[in-house]
């Protein structure tokens, strides 16, 4: 249906797992998920930190790389952590996740590592954050990867413009933004504005859809009620056209999070998410 590659982000194949749970691990094996993604047509795959650790215990990093290679999954995304800007115990815990993801990125040939800002919407001291982001980007660059900040409308980096402000202040070429269309839509960013994002600063794109009405908090809505591409209210053709104008040609991430999606068998879930996204591309 499309010559452009699609990447199954971590939640799209995770089964009954979600970011609002204390234990974010998928109940499914990495091999089962990778095979489901490959069968659907994906050429990329995402892993959250908790699943990375579980897979590493079962297969080792070399084994994980072999699973991806065997299934034609060439574009690898690793996520995610916060508190990279702070100090004390929170920074120590963040640095432990950072070390794990950097080591895995090098071993797996990952394209990028995803991070985010302060979900408690604390103050953003741009000079401090830019220095820390630049240091993180340099570490990612050293292992052959990039780092992407995912803006979240309930965090202190709410919009693509906020993310770009940080990235440009940091000034490292390995740093950029992750553009999840759910977040651009819920932040009320006109799709035409995405055409002006410097292509060199786009690290990743994530496609999905949702109803026009937010139910509950933004976080609850994004975790429980996303829809397959084309089955909601988003102007996905306009968004995709704008991102292509900006210079993005893939891989296009597909990130579906919903109670309905989590309840599906993994092969059915992966195929539905792929088919609906590919139809738009």
C-alpha cells in the first residue's frame, strides 16, 4: 500500500500494557511482538525501557538484534525518560535509564531515543535545560543515535514550538523533536505550521487519531481513547502533507493507545494499525 516505511511504536504491539501503570511491561514476548509487526508490514519497532530490560534478560542484546534482523525491522526506537534536567535522587534514577538506553542504542543500531519534559508542568529554565539536552544529544551521537524530545500538552514542553525552542537553544545536530500528531492536535497547533518545522530537527513522527471531544484528563484521553488512523477527527491528510513539505519521508511511527486496541490479539492489533496508517500514506 505504501513504499514509505512504518514503525510500530512500543504501545502498538504491547498488548495489555499501558504507560499509566506502575509496571509497564508487555505480557507478550518480544519475539511474538516482532513477528506480529513484521507480518503486518512494519519495517521499524519501538521498545519502552521496561520491555527492553525484560527482553535483554531473555535474549541478550545480541539476541534482540537478531530478532529484529530476522523480522526485517531496521528502524529501532527506544523510550523514554524524564528528569534529565534535574539533580539528586530523581536524576540518579534518570541516569540509570539513560545508561541502559544508550547501551542498547549502540548494540541495536537504534535510530533514536525518545525523552520528554516535566509532566508536572514545572518551570523550564531554558539555559539549564539546553545545556543538559545538548549533553544528552552528544551522548546519543556517540553511539550512532539521535535524541528526540516529545512535547506533551500537559507538560512544560507543550507544543512543537516549545520543543523547537529547546532544541535550537541546545544547538546539537543529534537533537530534535518527536512529532506525535495526537499532541499537536490536542495542543491546537494548526497542521500548516508543521510545514515550517526544519526537517533536520524532526527525529520521529507518530500517527494516530482521536475523537474531537477530550474525555477525562488529557493523559487519560491519550492513554485510553486513541483511535486508528482515519477513524477519528484529526486532519491526517493535511498533517502528513505538511510534514512531507517539511522534509519528512519516514519511517512513520504508528502509536495506538486505547482500551480497545489493548484487548486485541497482537497480530490483529498490529495489522489494523498498519493498514489504516498505510492507507493514508
